[in-house]
DNA sequence: TATAAGACTTATGTATACAGACACGAAAGG
DNA sequence: CCTTTCGTGTCTGTATACATAAGTCTTATA
C-alpha cells in the first residue's frame, strides 16, 4: 500500500470508514497514516480535510481527526432524510423513467428475486443496491443522484445490518414489487410514498434494534 | 487581510464564492491566494480541498482550482432538489412545530410583510431567509437543516436575483401566507406542497430569465 | 508562412523542517 | 495520600524546498 497520492488516500480512507473498518470515534493520526501509505504528512492532511468536509470525520483544531462519532439521534435523522430523498427520487422517476429504463428495472427486480430466494444477505444487498441505483438514474437529475448516493454511502454500514434481520429480505422484495408497479404505472404519489416507506422501515427496524442496547455511540458492522 | 489560518481562508473564499465575487469558471491560483492572505501555500491548499469537497470549486489534478462552473442544466437540477427538500421540511415541520415556534413564525411573517411593503429587495431577502430558517428549525432534524442550508447557500446568488424580478416579492409574500396557514393547521401535505411550489417558482422564473440569454455558463450577481 | 519540435516558464504535488499547543506524567507541596 | 504544578514529549499547523508535469514561446524546417 505504498506511495499513493492524496486522492488515493482519501478514497481508501473513505472506503474503510464507510465499510466500518474504522469505528466511529477512532482517532486518525497523520503520522500513522503517512507511514502506512508510505508518504509524507502533506497528502494525508489533504485527504483528511476532504473527508472532514464530507462529514465522515471530525476535525478539531489542534486535536486531530476522529471518525465522525454518530449519535443515535443523528443517525435517526440521517435515516429520515434518506427516506425522504428516496421518496423524492421515486416521485420524480415515476414521471421521467423511459420505457427502456423501466425494462431494465423489471429485469433487475427479477434478479433480486433470485437473490432473495438464495437467502444470501450479501448477495441480495448487492442486487438491491443495483435496483435502487436504477431508480436513481430514472430521476434524470445528476445532482440529486450524487446527493442521495453520498448519504446512502454514509449510512451503508448501518443499512447493511438491516437485511440480516429475520424476514427483512422477503419484506424488502415484496416492497420492491409494489414500487415497480407504481413506477410502471407512472403513479408519482404512490411511487414516492412506497419508496419512502421502504427506506423508513430500515430506520424503524434500526431504532428497534438499537433500543435493545443502552449505547449512545454506535459501532457499525466491521465487514 | 493578513495571516489568517486555513479555516479563515476557507470561510472567506466560501463567502466570496457564494456571494458571486468570484464568477464560476474563475481560476484560483494557490500562490495568488497565499500572497493575498499573507500565508504560505499550505493553508491555502487545505482550504481549497475543503471547498472542492463541498462542491464550490472544481479541483483537477495538476490543473488547479476553478470556481465550480455551473451549467444551466445542473443549476436547474439543484433548484429542483432545493424545492423538493424545502417541501420535505414543510411536511415534517407541519407535524412537529411547537406552538411557540408557530408564534415566532407568524411574527417573522409579519416582519416580512413590512419588508415587502418597503419594496426593498435586499431587506425582504434577509427577512425572507429568516422566515425559511424558522421553518427549517421546525423540522427538528439537525441533519436535514444542515443539508438544506448547504444547498441554499450554493444557490444563494441565483436566488437573490429572483426577488428583483417585477412582482416577485408580492407573490412570494402571498405564498408565505398560505404556507403559514398550512403549518398552523398542521396540514402536512399542503405545507409540503406549498413550500415546494414556492421554491419551484424561483426555478421556473430562473429558467425563463436565463432562456433569454444564450449562455451555457452563468455568472451570478456580484454583490 | 505554417507547422512541429524542443527548451523554458510556471504552477501543482510532495517532502521536510520548524514552531507551538495540548496531554500526559513526574515531582513537590499540602 | 491526594492535589497541583511544572516539564517533557508528541502531534498538529505552517513555512519552505524540491520534483514534476502542463502550458507557452521560440526556432527551425518544410
């Protein structure tokens, strides 16, 4: 892992944080990272600045960088925004998706069916992501897509957890079915409402799950 | 303007870009900025990285920083997302605003009335911003507020333009009236729909205005 | 005259050096 | 034995130095 440039380092750290490799609250020391990547502190610092701007890490003056410690409240807030934005995507996609885009979506839905039957959570997770990506694309709003995916990425480790809960995969797939039908019929309101609910459930399940613990700080799944 | 630190520099540049002082497409050279702020290139570079992460500037390797050149398409996309997010804020605020928050909102609405009658676009702009900020606060979702305000900030120079259009201030105020009533009555759907429309109008007027020019690149008002 | 190749200039990317702040620990005093 | 204070070390913030790539201008040749 030697001699990466600043952008490689940012990418690597981003992936590692998003995947939960660095738990929230973990201290990230410049010298340590510099040694690890085989570079000087300069590119490391620049990578950290960028990550701080996108909210993945917290950067306190003279106190260094820590992986953004997400409180339960904030996580719930983020899930709420995620659900709303997905709903918006659904509403817009319902009136903008082309017939060929709808064909692709139905095809992906079919693939999700197979993944769901296999029972492999990771497999379903991947195909599920593709399914949603197709809906995003159907918005024909690049900016919206970027924003949603940025948020989706930040919530990734916490979302992934959901699909491991009993029965969630089957439910998720059933919801997809309704969403596909709404999009197919061009029913804006329904598509938006269903997608929002689809994501909200993750949030509710998440809250249920976490209320079982007495933790105010959450440690995501370390894949 | 001598001897600022990296964060001061970021703040200053952010303000200057948001206010349109640096037109989109303008090149930002590290050495020039360093001289101007009386520091070395190091803090300037870090400020630029952060600005690039928040989308205000574009940072191409070996090609330096340019103020993000917003294409017309992208600007329209951003306005669309802005409208949707405001709508979401309205929906949520309608069911979460406390009576005291509603009192404050009505009070601010009254102040907007005075500003509207004065005919001073800048004055109305400022009070209008406070009005919307109160609705944001009514969401009780800090994360959503941060995201909306980030976007609002980026669109600031283009939004400001709208209020100078003939009759826009009166229309805007009338729309506020309906929004206040919906929030007061706790009508989620209406509040969301009205707020979304309120912002969408800016987008439409903007598109109308810009279609008069044959420009693909836009230069915001340099206040 | 136009075009292409090569040197030169300039700006970015990275490394290193230095200064200062914060944290931890040891030692002294109560 | 506990508390407080001072010293030392470590990490961050900034400056400067060096390497390299992109762009430009000049010059030579067709």
